[in-house]
């Protein structure tokens, strides 16, 4: 059953989402060639706790770390290890927090150094898929309208849209109803109503849509080992329209700062 949120509850969820956003901004300032994924996990854990929240993923379904780091062909659910990032890698960082009884949960895929132009295009298109999906989260539409917008844009560029993993409702639980697939048909699925809060999260593969799970029981990889990108926002329906509770502002400010230093 869908748990619609009051305006007061949405404001609490915004606070949680913004802590995730700031943590991702911190990740943007640290990610680079030679950076150890375990160090990112430790930094994020400390930052989240310093902001009066707790890591939302740590212990959830027995997940062993505070953040998720998925590199290159890893689609989602990559567990941080002592792996060091290399120039040309991409890394999807997915972070959840719990504060005041409500979760925030969103993700961004970062380029490490200079990446192949084809990979950069994958990141660009996946982010566009997220934006197009959000546009459809309007009162009176259906979840299938969100799903169709994501799928159409990804497949127009020849990419594979992951079926096995989907976006979801968000609130007092990390995963609530409804599911928000990245594929579907217009006019299908749950009707979008005032107070709905969902995490919309396109997971788009450069090649095949097929995925496999590694023996760690968590990490999902592309079946053809080609790169995958993942972007996610927390979005509420407020006054009949989509309102993004999370933000990429802190990430973008940090990336702009880094680019200005390179000029």
C-alpha cells in the first residue's frame, strides 16, 4: 500500500535527502585517480553521523557498508573494497541516510579523470533519463508514464535498460510501494497522487540490458561487461507537480571548482 506523505513529512524527508546530497558533494571532492573505495565509505559514514543522521544502508538487509560504490560494469550494489580508482573509470555512488524517522536515498555516477567519450555520453543520457522521468511525476499521470519516458530516451540511444532493479517509494522505510521501473507503458501502473514520494533511479547499460549478480550476494554487473550508469533523485508530488527533495548542486559546485583549477 502506498504511504502518501503530509507536507510536514515531506519537509523531514527533504532534510534527509539534503544530507545525502551534501555527502555526495563530499564524495565529488575526494573522488579521483588512486582513491580507495574504503576511504570513501569511512568519510561518508563520519559525515552523515556528524550531521545528526545515520547511514541508511549499513545493516539494511545485512548490507555491510555505509555507502554503495559501483565501478564500470558494476550496475549497482557494489560493496566498497580497497580497490583504487583509475583514470577512465566511472563510479556510481549511492547513499542513504535516516534522520527524524525518514530516509533519503540518491545516487550519482562520477567520471574519474578522462573517460572515453562514449562513456561520457552514457552518463549524459542516463542523467537526461532521470530528468525526463521526473517531468512525468505529475498528479493524474501513472507510474508507467515515468517508466516510459526513461525507457524511450535510453533505447533511442541504443542503450540497455535494466529490468531486474527498479526505483521505489520512500519514507519511513527505505523501500516502500510503489515500484518505479525504468521501463513500461504509458497509462499503466499506480496513479500519481499528491503526497507521493519516490526515488526515481535510471540504471542504464551501454550494451545489453542483461545483468548478473556476483558471488558476494550484492554486486550487480552487466552480462557483457560494458559500463553502466546510475543516477537517482528523491521526488515528491507537491501541489500536483514534481518537487525534487535531493539536489546535485553540491556535486556540480565541486566539479566546477575542480575544472576551474585545471584551466
